[in-house]
């Protein structure tokens, strides 16, 4: 095989590895972002940005690839959540979309308000506990959360407990204001 | 959230089975966790992975920031400057170390090269066949430990005095060990020379079929600067503000031809300047000296002492660009960036 043919093979195998990683991890990355943003469209935007960043700088065969993607998804979506302008835009879009399909308008308003308050509370947590909650609630195992956050697996339980307590406190504070 | 096997494992799990008090506490924790899950509940996002993949791949921003086309090697995206720092070492070895049966540098020295020299030397690559016996793999990593693992345990150097004005954003990079063998071919050499309209000096006896095996890396380093800014297309180059890298010193070994034969043959190539010939001949022991080619038209250099060993400083104090290179303890170190030369030397001297 000549040099250019070998180079082509290498490029192809890199692309194949990225596609395989994408197919496995994309739904999970969207899941994490959706858990934070409560908006599937914006979650997909975040997921695509995360994969684009990853593809530019990392090898899809890197062992740390899934952990990197999970952490990036959590942090990117939390950053969006904290962006006031984007939050308003998202809420308008969400209200319009959900308005079209809701069956019980009164009930839907309640659900929307609850979600908004929970997300606002999540956005006020420190990055690590907020990311831990989002990842775990979207189905990542303790081991995956540990890898993504760079902590020992034995610390995940404690981290989650504290994060849950902090979230509950923030939700209460939000509703009492 | 506590339905994971790791939420209660080993001794804890056994204890929970038998202790009513702890069992009740765990149940409370489980109930709390479930209520948090329900707070965070959202309708599942339905995704079309195939379409999403196409969108990502068609986004120009997703294209690798830079691809360094190493023959046969992985063409994963990597930042030019770090690769260039590593590749410079490889190129130096390929270009100048045909002079030994075995080459393992313990020090560095600069040699002046002209554009004509580089052209003449680059044509040497056409005088045979290059085969990668171990392909280099370049990877970026998020932390020093990951980078070190990729580089076979080689620890990245630590900057202890980051100058003001240099971004603290760090990307780690690593390259696995690579090995390539160049096999000289009399027929290829003749054909290449003919295609360039040149007549070759007589090949030394044994040159046809002689091999030169070069080992480079592993290497590991840090790139300071925001690499993502202004890099919306694959053609844009993000020059980082500072790079520090460490590579296991390259080695080269040859078969069939002697040190003197190879050196004489290379220096006899048409186009090699008298200055380069003189500089190479002036190097005391070519088998232990890493020669850094300095394009005389574009760069300046000076010999310095860095980390108590001889090193070379390239560039100047304008801040446009400078680099410091030295060999110590079996490793080649590079500090380079868009910084002043005296700043580069200071960073090099304080590198841990």
C-alpha cells in the first residue's frame, strides 16, 4: 500500500471510530443536556456543539472520550441554563411548542412552572453537584459519573446526596420567594 | 438514584441487610433520591442519530483544526505548533543523522541552513522508501495524567512561572513512540536525481539497500492559549501562546554503511551550501549531537546554558516568536511560543 493509500485508510478508520462513538453516545449526551435544559431542541444544539468540539481536538479512540463528552454535555447545558437571555428564549419556544400539544392547559402551566423552578434551582448549584445530578438522572452509572467528574467511585454517593439536598434547598428558596 | 450496584457495595451492602436502623436510613435516602429524579424528569428527547451525525460532519467547524500529514500515520486533528515542535525533532534526525550507525543525542547544536539546503535535503526522501514500523499517534488530553498515559508514562514538564499575558487555558498533547525505517535504493536515487536534472555523486559501496531506522518519541507537552478561538475552518491556524514539550531523545541506527560514508554522501548532494558543510563537519561527535537547522534568512540563534546543560535559544526579543531547546537526562525539551527570547529562557530554566 502506498503512502497516500495508507493515509486514506487512516482517515477512514478515524472517521469510522468517530461515527461509532457518535452513534453510541449522542443519545446519552442529548439526554444529559435535556435533563438540564428540559428542552429537547436546545439539548440537541448543545450535543452537536459538544461533538463538534470533541471532533476538532480529540481522537475518537481515546479512552476518555465518553467521559469527556458527558462532562462537556453537563457543563455546556448548565452554562446555557445560566444564560438569562437564552433561558427566556427557550421558555418562549417551549411554551409555544407545548401549548400546541397540551391537553389540560391548567395542568400544563403547573408542570411548566415546576420545571422552570427546578431548572432555575439547578442553575444556582455549584457546577460539580449540578453536573452529577444531571448525569445520574439521565441514566449514567455511578462509575460513569465518577469518570466524567474525575472523582473516585466511592465519592459519587456522597456527592449526589449533597447535591440532592442542595437542589431541594434551592427549589424551596425559589418557591418561597 | 441509588439503584446502582455501586450505591451500596461490599461491606456496606452486607451491613444494610442486617441493620434495621441503617436500612431505614438508606430507605429515606432512596426516597429522597427518587423525588429528586421526579423533579428532574422531562419527556425523553427523541433523536435521529443519523441526521444529527450528518449535521455535525457537514459543519465546517467540526473539521479538524489542523491535520499534520505524517505519512501513514494517524491524521487525527492536532494543533500545528505542538506537532511541529515534535516533528522538528524528527525532521532534524531524518535530515542530518545519516551520519551514524547509532545516534542518540546528549546535547544540541544549531547549524545554519539555507532554503537551497532544505530543498537538497528534502530530495533525499526520494532516494528510497520510508516504512513506518510504529506509527505515531497524536492525541490531545484534558489533563496531565491522561497525556502521560498516552506517552507511555512520560510526564509533561510543569511551567512554574507562567508569564503574565499568557493564557492559563491548557491543552495537553501526547505522541506515542514512533519508528520508521528508510531503505536506500540506488535505482530510486538515480531516477529522482534525473527527474531534478542532477547527477548524483557516486553511491558509497553498500548504500543500495542500506537502512536507517529512526525512533522518535514518546512525547508529551502542554499548549497554552485558547485553541478554539478564530478557528472556524480547517484552514485556520491557531498559534498557541506557549508550548512546552518533552520527548524521549530520538535515536537512529543504520546498517551497511559507515558514519563517514553517509556524512560524505549527504554533504556531496548538489545544492548543499558550503556553510552547512562546514557547520556539520565542525560538530565534534555527530552521534551524540542533535542538530537544529536554523534557516539563516529567517531566524537567529544563540548557544545558552539552560537547566545547567548546553541548549540553544532561537528567535529574538521582539515577542514575535522564540524557542529554547535542550537535551537533558535522555529527553529533548522544547519551550516555544509567541514570547520574547529572554522570557522563553526564563520559563525553560524554571521548568520542573
